[in-house]
C-alpha cells in the first residue's frame, strides 16, 4: 500500500485541474476530510524540467515558506485565513517514476466562478468577497510572492463560505522582474503576454482587477476565452471610452442575468486604475485595500458570511419531500419521492418508503433528465476511469455501489463527471469537473442542475 493510502481513505473524485487530479479523502489519523491533489506520474529522468514537476516544486516551495512562517511564529494560521493551506506534501518513487501529492484543507462549497454562474451576488456580498480576495493577495505580496494566476476558478469557499485563494503552481518571487508567460488568458495582463520583463506584483493587480469585475457583474466582460490586450475591443473601449464601456457592461449584465445592476463611480475608478495598460500606473495592493470602495463596507465579515449562507439556503437549495403538494404525483410519475440539493453540485435522493427499485429509479431519472436536454449528452467513447485515473478500484466501487457517468456538451469541447453513490437509504449525486474551458464547464453543470429540477417542476405544475 502506498504512503498516501496508509494515511488517507480515498472517498471519491473531486475533479481534474490543469496539472492534477483531485480526490476527496478522509484522514485515518485525524478523522477529517481533506482534498488531495495528485500530480501525474513522471519519469525520474524528466524530473528536472518536466512542466508538471516545475508546477509541483513551485507549489511546494510556497507551502514550505508558509509553514516555516507559521512554525517560526512570524505569522499564524488565523492570519492566513484567506489562503488555502496544505496539511502535508508527499512524494512516492518506484524504479522509473515519481508521483507527487499535496494534501489540502477541504473547501466544501466549491469555487466562486461556478457559484456566480448560478447566482449573481447582491452588491454587499460582491463587495465583501472583493475585500477578502484583496486581503488574500495582500498576504501573498507581504511574503514577497506573486500568485500569477488570480482568477475566480482559483477562489474557493469553505464550509462557512469564507474565501480561500488556492492553486500556487505559478507563484514567483514578487520582487524580481519576470518574463514568463503565465496565467489564464482572460485575466492575463498585456505585458505578460509579450514575454518581456514585467513586475509580478503589478501583473497580480491587473488579474485582481479582472476578478473584481467578474465578482461585481457575474460576467467575464472581456470574453472568457480572449486575451485582454489592445486587440480586444472591449478592453480598448475601457481605456479610450470608459463611459461607453460601463454603459455596455450594465446592459450586458441586465440582459444576461435578468437583474438590475448599478455600478458606482468609485468602483469604476478603481477598476480603470487596476487595469491601466501601464503597469507603473496601477495601484499596489495596499492602495487597493485603502480605496474608498473597499473601506466603505457597511457590513462586518461575520455579517457577510451569514448573508452568503442565507443567500444559498434561500435561492440555491431545491427540495421535494413528503410535505410537497405534488410529492405523491412526482413519485408515481418519476419514481422518486425525496430529493434535496445539499450543495451547489450535490443532490441527495432518499428512499423513504424502502422501495426495492429505488436505485434503478434514481439512475433512470438522472439518465432521462440528461437525455431530455438540448445542451448535453452522454460521452460513450471513453470510460470515466480512463479520464479520471480513479484511485478507487472497480471492485471497491461495486462494493460501495458507486456508479459513474461522463456528460459532455453538444460541441464535445467540455466533459464533466457525475458520480452516484448509494449509502444506506440515500443516493448522493455529485457533479465534478473533468476537462474543458471553465465557462463551458460551469454552464453544463448549471444545465445538469436545471434538468434535475425541471422534470420535477413540470410534474408539480401539472398538479397545481
């Protein structure tokens, strides 16, 4: 048995990242759930310069620095609360290959990008998370580290909806000019795209401004798959005709999200400064945190987190149960009685009547829900295990009654995993990332969520 399996019980797949696979696991020693990031195995002969090895070494170096700061008393875990911290880092070798693992705190509520696809944030919540994200970057810059891949996909929410900045594989020394072309195109500053020397701190400020804009509006206004540079007409408009840019931004948000939005002058000014094409004219992180838009927050952080929970519980959860007026009719029509959305991408079906066909009915319900959609279909050319390289054996999955599906969009550019696990009288359905552009994956996850609810709502409406 490998060291990782001696220490942890692998529960299920959590998703696939750019350079890693992520698992949900339970510590055998501490009896708590964690996320384990596994980097693909590489040959020992390629260990020095392989991109995966470089990404792992970067992330390990950052966590080594953080842990040294904590152990030396220079900082404390509470002062790092906006940073996703590691619990341990492991490597395993055989004669020819090496595997690397980073064990992380579990962020139960997923990433902000996924959340914003479903629920645009009210102004005070958006402002609250903008402040938290700025404080996370302040921590990094205080350690003379630049993140170099700030984006909402790398911003997680823990069980209390507290923000956690994660994914430190591209971290660089913030005080040394770089010419590395790193990051994600829709957040990458123009100077980084050229391969010329640039200030990593000012590059972070630009990406942070893009993230602020996304948080505020719920949309990637420069295009989710486009570079932000002088070839991007929306960015050029922000630089040359800012009033027109903001008017178009409001119109885009109101059309796409079906909500009214007001963008305050002080927020506009902050974004225009952070996204200045001249890096030296951008504010540093202290100036960002001291900007009036961030300092005039009327709510405390505790109030923001409580409001976020309320927002999710009020608008995010769907529940059909015995109390529902259409419950009996739904059971007769669809074969299920109780379904509850317990997380953004997590649904739970309960067998409250000890139905011997319960498992079959839930699988049928899921398959028909996908089949009725015009946005997605099942992937049939490759198995889930080939894509995910699951650490849970097929025998163990059968014993635990785990069923897995792959779902893709109609253009076949995006792939998601769906896991159904039967435990006692309940089946839990999880939707996870596999591959594809973030915006596409988020939209397909939203389509799956909508389809699961839509079939029930259709029966309910027929019985009103």
